[in-house]
């Protein structure tokens, strides 16, 4: 198995897709054979140029028909939102699909799409899997891994903290609704709020892994405002407008809030917020109340020179990429994290 390689197509080249290109170019287990792009200005460019590395010999195209016709073992599919029809077409063409775009665990919300994917896998003799960092790792795999050392579980809390100014593209400021009036922000749909059905998949996976049934999932939203203007490269978040937001999703089991996912997104430090939430640095933290009380934190580490780039996009990409060999070698079908079991990453020591 250590000598086996897999022919890979990279579908889209945003932040996550570029991580994929860099890894596929460097890891001998993978052979990058095709790259599909959306932007016209990327067409005709070498994949290495797009991803900021040396030339790979693979030229990016926006010709979907040519990509679908290409011979490959797997498509690493990384748009923000999954197009089920496109994924099914790829599966029927004989290519396995691993994605960061959704369908991490079967819930009623994804029943129809799940049935389409399973049928496409059967038709194409292929497999499908979704992974990432959250959902797809921090909110589901890590809690279940930590549960392995517990005697009793009373509550599981998963905390995500993201400093948008330092650890995300600056266009996320407007995208996430920062700079809005507080009342307007709280009364309108939010990007993270619209993602409830995706975060819920993590909770259902944990519940399934623990052998319990979720009765319902509830959500809550709070906002903190800036106590002074917060300037950034693209503009300013005015004093008195939303500068931090806190989302909470709770999975209820037998009347108890058993699983809680909390997302704290900020653009500044606590001393510039009202209320002055103490958010800490970007991280994922799993806390389990029970016997014994236990916690685990996933965070980036400073380099020897004191610098640190939050590896969120790397984690997102690699959480899925490292499953590609197992997915390609599996029997046809939609394979969740619970189906695949312990992933055996290949080619990481090189």
C-alpha cells in the first residue's frame, strides 16, 4: 500500500483548493492530473503558479466536460457550497469524490441529496466522503476521540474561536456581518446561522457514536459592539457596530443539552468590545463534563522566530485529503467518519 499512488483532480482553487495543490505536488502518494477553476484569469495558468509553488506541469482549465472525461481516481471538491448534481456526475464518471463542502454525516436535512449520492456511487462503482476542520473534525471526531477515555459523559462543549482580522481573509468582515448595527445584525439571517444544518451534522455524528438520539437542535446568537473605531486594510468597523459575534447550537437528548457547539468570531481584543468578551486566540477546544472532567485544545503553534499563521485552511484541506486513499480503496458508497474508522494518512513522512 505504501507504494500505491492516486491520480487526483483539484476542483476549484480557493484557499482550501490551493492547500490541496501544494500537498498533491509534494506528496508522492498523489499525482495531480487536472485542475478545474472558475475564474477566467486563472485559466491557462500552471497549478503551481495559482498555489504559489513551482510549476507542476498541470494547466488549469474551466472546461468541465474535459475534467469529467479525465481519467482520475479522485476529485478533491472544494467549493464553498456543494452542487449535488455535479458531485453525482463526477461519481457516475468513475471518480471517487472527497470534499470539504458538506454532507459530513447523514441527517434528515440531507436525506434527498444523500440518496442521490448513494445512487451515483452505485452507478459509478465509486465512493464519496466529506471532511474538514469544523464540521468534519473538531466538532465530531475530536469529541468522540476524547470520549474514548471517559467513564461517564454529562455534557460535551465544542468551542471555536476565530479572530477574523488575523486568521481569515478580510472579505470575511462584510461577509460575516461585522460593522452592522447590533439590532439589524441580530434580526437578520447570518452566514454562520445559515450553517446550522451543517454544524448539526457534527452533533448527530457524536450522538450516533455515543448511541443516543437527538430530540431537537436549538440555536442562540449574541453580538458585542466596538467601543472605538476598528481600522483594517479594507476600511473600518465603526464604533457602536458589531465587532464580535457568538453563536451557540445545542443538541437536546432526553431534555438535556448534551452537545453544545459554540462559535466566537471577533475582529478585536476584549478591551475594545462591549460586552468585553474574553475570546483568546484562534483555537478549537473540546470540554467534556463527566467522569473525569476532561478537555482538549487544538491550536496553531508559534515558530522558532515567534511568528504564527493560523493553519485553519490547512487543517480544513488536510482533514479531507488524508482520507482520500481510504475512500478510494473502500467499497462504493457514501462513507462517513464513522464508516471509515481510524484514517491511516499516507505520505506524510517524507
